[in-house]
């Protein structure tokens, strides 16, 4: 006979709804070790849903080294099954990686050591090897620790690329491919031997370009993994730019993603699908920021790529501060790169966009600082003495165009109004802004 709901039950429901997400999560976590395996799975699915709603600060307050250590203890004491532990931990890594929450909590935990030992043991097995378990362990480890050792890379990278090379078109296979590539894309600027990945990752990218078999997140993650390797190996640049056409693909993906977004919505009003698409755009912008910092091979698509970033900035600036920040960050890096022409910044609309940001009454000191550094870099480059006499007429024309644009927008008065803040901004970041106000002006 079904029990009638009482006013006491209603009060409990009300309190549960009002409870902060981190407290709800902690409550479910405490209940896990007293549940059956099936009950654990139900609670973990509820915990995974809660993770997706957490903001960065809330997320980091929950997923501490102590939490991962307590999960490790539960596994050790067999009060949490391996299958359920992986279901929970993989989703922690998925959320953290997709939302770009950088944290060292897992890396410093006993659970990280346990995963590492199990990956090595599983790889060494000749008979009765559990390939699915090995993949799960590799994904969990890499999603939460983007700094694998050479030994771990030599196991994890080929293992996950094997999954990412799957061509089946069913939903389950597509999800497996996406998770494997997302994990690989999480490897930070770390030297991975080229022979471990180059043929496979370029094959994955080229196959998608012909058959469109990857999700947008999986495709972006493949690029994130490949472009991240530029940090240690500039010989990759020819393949990235001329063979698999990074700039062309980044332009197309950014425009496709931005086209369907309802940018009038505030971040907190977005659906889960919309929030995930915003996260993919953010990941593209971060990858572009790194690419602009590292690349040395100029080509004519750069101005169009800068134009795509400018378009995203204008669409997002009113309601999405994070996207605005990463747009300005990537444009700042483009201005610092001497291989990118100032004309590319001008023709792509970067100078107008950063001028617009400089004029905005925003309290975001990070965006303001990157904006100031953009103009500092552009001005220093335009004002420096030329080595080649042949380039002087072109340089003079570019300087004149930039000067006129800045003068038209009242740039000098705006920069002057920021002068007293240069010193403060310089103490907030890893790079130093010049305290000499004349360095921010273009001299014609």
C-alpha cells in the first residue's frame, strides 16, 4: 500500500530543493557506501546531473584532493564498485575538461596513483586483458590529469587513438570516440612523441572533413590535441596549416557554432545543449589563442580567421563575459606574434573590436589588460625601425590606416584615462605593461 505524502515530507522536499548543490552532492556521496551496487549507480547518475549545474568555484570546492582520496578509500574497502567509481570519476573529468576548469586536485591524490598503477598493470597483461577497463582508466586519468609522464603517454595516447579511429555511426560508438578525443585534447603543452599520434590524428581529421562523422566537440578536441603539440614541435606546422587546413576549419566551425546560438540569452538562461555549444566555442578560442602564440607560417586565411573571432566577440559581448574574454585573449596573442601582419588585424576587424572593448565600461580587469597589451604590441611593432627598405612604403600605409582608425575613435583620450592603472594591471598578470604612455600610440 502506497504511503500518503505528509506535510513533513513536503518540508523535506522543500529543504532539499533549497540546499546548495555542493551540499546535495556531499550528502549523496556520504550515502554511497551504505547502498547496493544498483542504488549506488542511481545516486551517481543524480550526482553527475548536479555536476553539470555547478559553476567553477562551486565545482572546485567539491572536487578536492580529499574527495578523491575518500573515493580511493571506498574502492580499497570495496564499498564502491570499480564500475560505479569509473562512472562517477569519468563524469567529473568530462565536466571539468568541457568547461575548462583547470585544477590539480586529482593529480595530487591517492586515486591518481591507483589509476596510474592499474593502467600500467592492465597494459602489461598478455592474457585476459580487459580492453574496456583500460580505455576507461586512461580516459579518467587523462581527463583529470593533463600532464602525463612519458611512460603514461606511451600507453594512453595509442590506446585512446585506437578508440577515436572507430568509424561506426551508431550513437554509442560516436560517444566513445568523443570521450577518447576529449581526453586526448586535455593533454597540456607536453612533449608527446610524434610517432605515437601524427598519422592517426591526421587520419581522424581528414576522414571527418570528407564524411562529417564526428560531433563538434570531438572534432574540436582532435584539433586541440594536435595544435597543442606545436609547443614542442614546430615541424608540425606545415601539416597543420597546409595539409589539414587548421585556419579554414576553425573559421567554418566558429561560424557554424555562432550562427545557431541565441546570444541574447544570459549564460544562466541557456539550455544544457546551448551551454555545451558555448563551451565548444570557448575551447576553439583557447586553442586559437595558443596557435597564435606559437605559429610561424603565415598564410592569407589569417585575416579571415581574425574576422571570425571579431564576429563571435560582437555577438557574445553583452551576455557572455567568458567568451568575450577568450576573444580578446586570442586577438592579443595575434597582435604579439610578429608573423601575423598588422594589416591582418586591421582587415579582420581586430583593431575595431579591441577599441570597442577599451571604450566599454567593464569592470573585468583581465579583458582591459589584454586590450591594452594588444595596442601596446601593435604600436611597438608599427613604430620599430624597419630592417628592409623595401617594406617601408607598405608599413607607412598600414601605420596611416591604423592611426586614422584610432584617431577617429578617440583612442588617445581613452588610453590617457587608463594611464594611472597601468602599474596596477602589470602587477596582476604574468607579463608587464609598459608604464610609458607614448608606447601605446602609433607615430605617423
